[in-house]
């Protein structure tokens, strides 16, 4: 059976980008297609300046939202990364497989280093080694598929490289995984800055729609989205009209009834397009928000799901990580 693994960081509130680019595929497709594991990757949230209480709060919120979005704990494994020691255990061994140069080439490392330096913050060493921990997340479970948005492609490629290198040097140990992406909305852009990805940690610009935003907030954000200066025809052109293209992709992903190209032809004005995008997004998010409110009222339920998930995950990861330790030359405990 296909083993599937993916994760989400509790660094901010879940966005429409997270939902359309990843989470919705997990709930609608992946959990029914194979043996699937989904992880709240809290260790990854410590790679940049963080507030411990906030990370804790967001970890619970993300877990609750994944259930609200439709993950079924009877059909998949939902757990928190720090509850399963195998991730950190394997990460070190993979650090001994990766090179300093390949880590420094990671786009997210370069981008976040610039951001940290601009904010006068020091760059944590864990930001550099982060993609290795991500590789460990995936390889520990022998996952062959990793459903992610576009921005994670390079990290999954690195994971493949490390798996192949390790297998060649030390013997067949890891499954070599591949990334899978949604057909539309694999990279939802910021509504105020369509050149940038819609990201959880962008502050206060109104360009990010959060899954838990109230309907009127969603509407306001969409209606104020940057399109382009011309009042020309509604066209799907990512290069020349990135704002409009983004709205068309979001609409297509939210059941607008066609591909972005097809939808473009049915609008005479940007205003009409925005109104339909706002309606579609509100309707897609409404059930998730409602279910989240119900589940949040019973935190014991989430705790139980995560406890069982961690136990299952540990049992799955342990043999592979033990095999990697033996293959690389570490002495088994007597
Ligand atoms: P994270 O937490 O940034 O994002 C979670 C998922 O959401 C996708 N995503 C988007 N998709 C479309 N448009 C966007 N604007 C957008 N923003 C985010 C991401 O591609 C991702 O699939 N490094 C990962 C977390 C991780 C992981 C893993 C993923 C850690 N270990 C192992 C897969 C397997 C991350 O930062 O995701």
C-alpha cells in the first residue's frame, strides 16, 4: 500500500494557501488512497524567533483544524512531531549524509536569512539544517509520496538526494519519495503582493486569508486584492497579470466550475470576478470553521487522537531508523 507523509508547521494561523495547496488534498484524496501520516511539525517552528506559548497554542489549533478539515483518525495517522523521537534521531544521521553547500543552496534558507537579518535577529543554526529534519520526517516512514504545495519542491528533491546517497553508500535503507502537488492552487499568492507566496507569517497587510477568518473578513480581503492597473479584459496570464491569475486559480480550486483559463472568459470585470472568488472561498472555508469551533470545545478528543497517532507513528518509524543506525556503523545497544 502507498505510504504517504506530509506535515504543517505551527508558525502561524493556517492560511487559504495551506488549505488549497496541501490540506484539502490530504483530506479529500490522500487519506483514502494509501497509508497516510500527517504531522504537526512543531520542531520546525523553532527555527526562527518564536514565542513558546504561541507555538504551543498553534500546535493545538493546527491539529484541531486538520480534524475539522476532514482528516479521519480511523483512516490515517495524525500526530505531533516532537512526540516521536525518531525524527530527531534520524535527522542527525542525515546531517552526516548532507553537505554544508547543499544546505546553503535552499531557497527558503536564503529568503529567511535575509528576513532575519533585516529584523536584526540572528540566524539559528536549525534554520540551515531544517531541510534535513524534513527529510528525516519523510524517510523515517518509508513514505513514497509527499503531498505538498509548490514551495516545498526543493526540500523534497533534497530528501530524494539524501535517500539515494545514503542507500548507495551504506546499503538499501530508505524509500526514495516524490512530491505530489494539486493541479491548481499549488502556489496561492498574497492578495496584496501577488509576486509573493501567501504565507502564515506575513503580518498585517490583509493579503493573507486565514482558514479561521470570519466571512466578512474574507470578503474584505478578496475585494481589496491587487489586480493590475489596467482595466483590461479578465485574462489568465501569470506573468503579465499575476493578481488576476491568482484569483482565477483560487476560484478554480474552490469549485468555480472550470480551469482558470476557462473561467477568465466568463468575466467582464475584475469586480465581478472578485465577488465570485469571495463567495467561493467563504463557502469552502465555512464548514471547516464551524467544525473547528465544535472540536475546540473538546480538547480531550484532540489529545486522544494525537496520543494514539504518536504511538502508531513511533512503531512505524523505529525499524527504519534502527536500520539506518546500523547501516551507518553505529553499535546496537546490548
Ligand atoms: P508549511 O507549514 O509552510 O506549509 C504546509 C503546506 O502548505 C503548503 N503551502 C502552500 N500551498 C500553496 N500555496 C501557498 N501559498 C502555500 N503555503 C504553504 C506547503 O507547500 C505545505 O505543503 N517544510 C514544510 C513542513 C514540513 C513537511 C515535512 C512537509 C516539515 N516536514 C515533511 C512535508 C513532509 C513547511 O514549511 O510547510
